[in-house]
C-alpha cells in the first residue's frame, strides 16, 4: 500500500480552506495513522488503510473569528448532504476536487461536555455536529505537524491508540469497528518507537479511569490468538509481504499490553 492516496488532495484542500479554524480543530479518524506514516515516521513500508471521510474533533479555545466553518464552506461551494430530506439543515459538508469526481464528507465531532457556545461560534448552527462520549480525551494530548506548509493538530500516538481501544466497541458499523482495530494494530506495529508506545498505552490504561473499560475490551477481543480481535485485524490487513502470520502478530502485540495491565 505504498501508493499515494488520491484522497490526500481533498484533505489538503480542506486544511487550506479552513486554515483560520485549524488551531481549534484536531484531525482524527483514519487519516491519523496516515499522517504519522507519511510526515512523522516517514520510512514506513505500508501506509494505513484510510476511509474517504475527513473527520475533525472540535477542541476549545478563544476563537475570535467573525466567520464560521458552516458559512465558510458554503461560500467556497462545498456540497452538502442533508440529514433530513425535507430540511436544509443540519448538513454534512462535502469537499470535491476540481473535476467533481473525487469527493469526501467532512465531519465534525465533539465531546458532550464541550461548551455549546464555543462549538456554535466556531462551527455555526447549520453543520451537523456528532457528539461522542470520551471524545475529549483526544484534546488532552495532541501534537502539531506541518503538512504542505500548514500546521494541523493530531492526537499523540499513545492517546490515539488508547482512545481507539476504548471506543471501537461502540461502533454499530462492523466495517468501521474492523478498521478501528486495524488502526490500533497499525500504530503498535509501525511506530518506530513501538516499545515506548506500548509503555505509554499501558500507563494510560493504568492511570485514567477509562482504562478499566479498555482492559475489558482487551480481554473480550484479545484473550487468545483466535479471539475476535486478531481475526478481524487479519481480515482488514489482508495478505502481508512482511509477516507470515498476521493473526499471531496481532495477538502478540495486544496480549502483551493486556498481560501488563493485569499485573
């Protein structure tokens, strides 16, 4: 999977179009492992499987802009997917390339505890905002990375991995659940400082109150090589040029974390 993803041009367009708002947004979802592989780790043989959607977490800050994201994307001619067939709002923005053939939904996610006034001031009232429990954890541990002369924020390796371990079980869509598990494996496998990453994830499990849920998820999905977790990651990963037994490798990495948090 070393080829450049076509969707990258859409990501760059959104980052440029929303440059004024980027200090208050955190890129999340399937693009995060890609950003690590492409811009931070660099010498990675495989790039993560990513979805077409571009997801941003809505953080908090002292936003003083007069514009909102919803008014900005409408001025720029973004497409819209309306949640209700008989209403124009709320809508999900759709970014398109110059030909209109390539497109992706741009979604915004926040924590239910996030102040509503700030979200309204930044996003506006027309765009659909997804609220996800525990999402605020991602804002507690971020780093800034430069992409094509633009700075964006992404979760740290450990927090991204921890949060996926916490929330993947909530996925109603089984395909997205499988991808979340794959992202966890991808981070633990390809991070150059993989031992440090595993140490940091273990520390988060032991210190954060949400760690109890992560531990239970690990027990349910990674107790054996034939548990649901290794099987699902093996399916998502597909044939591997570097590892003969992907299922065993998945189990070894995740069971190692589980054994350490059970001590």
